[in-house]
């Protein structure tokens, strides 16, 4: 009789377990998963910096918030550089001495290989609309905005920390050498907040 009670008790426990787990003690094969109809999005690859820059740069994108300059050839990113900006980087340039880097679309309009900042590429700020706004407001819009290297008086390989220019965009000297050699007059420069 004890043996029969043990068997009944064991069957009762098994039945309770079965009912609590909804029969999940026995594994059933999972239904096949339908393939995702959307293909994976290809993420842009970072530029290959191990290869020397060949050809001409046709567009430069400066993202102030990211402190990044990206150079393009035929719509393809070929270089990215870490940048420093004007000493008051937030917002668009308004007037001479405000320490802001202008925002908008410009062109490279001059090249200076005798710059006090190693090498420099000038952008065509102020544009006519900047001059008109300044004239209406009775102030000087400023000018001489460049993409340039580090100050000539600092030792090679060093970099001034933080945002230190008067409104220009600064990169390392080896970077400005590479950019200077590959960027012709008329190259588009877009500066975003």
C-alpha cells in the first residue's frame, strides 16, 4: 500500500508540474523565423588613413559641435580631423572680435604658405549678406577666417588645447600640410553648428 501511495504521490507531483509549466517540460521545435524583409543598413566606414591622400579635395564639412572636419573627394569621405574653434564657439559669427566661427556654406578663396599658423586656407567670410547685416547693425562683421595649423612658435608635434582661435578652424600641422596640398581654390566649405 505504501508503494502505491508513493507512486500516486509521484504522479500527482508530475501532473502539478506539467500543469504549472503548461507542458513546457517537453520541448517542441520552434516555428521557423521569417527572414527580415529589410536589408541591413551599411554603416559608412571611416576613411583609410594608412593610404596617402591622392587627388583633389572637392568639399570640406566642418561640424562645430562634433569638433570635426571631414574632407571629401567625389562624395566620399577621405579624411577626418579633430579641430579647435574660436574661443566662443557656440553660435554663428556676428562681428569682429566675438570669437565665433561662422556657419554656412563658403568657398576656399585664398591660400597662405607664410601663415603664422603653419599653413592656412582662407574662406570667403564675410559673404555679401553678412556685410549687409553688419552695415545695417552698425558693426564690423570681421573677416580673415581660415582653416589653419598650430601657431608657428610651438614645438612640432604639440597642439594648443581647447578652442583657442579668434574664429578660425585649427587642425594639427601634418593635417594642414595634407589638406593644403589637396585643396584647390573654390573648394566648398560647409560649416555646421
